[in-house]
C-alpha cells in the first residue's frame, strides 16, 4: 500500500512577519556595526601620526 505524504503543518499566523522583523533588525544591527567600524577607521586616518606609522610599517614589509 503506497504511503501518502503527510501534510506540512500550517505556519502560525503572523510568523512570517516576525521572521521578516528579525531579519530587518539583524540587517540594521550589522549596518550599525559597519558604520561604527568605518567611523573608527576614518577617525584613525584623520590622525597624521597614525597614518605615518601605518605607512612606515607597510614599507617595512618590503
């Protein structure tokens, strides 16, 4: 006797909206982390001593 596939359980109402909200929050969180990192890098490169030190270290590799 062939087995019939079991119907998949129906999703709970509002579940898709909760998943979408979580994804949007996660995207905003990663965007905030990226913006903070870019701001930190910009502030470091705005310091002339830091830029000279990084150039010296990079040049020492060659």
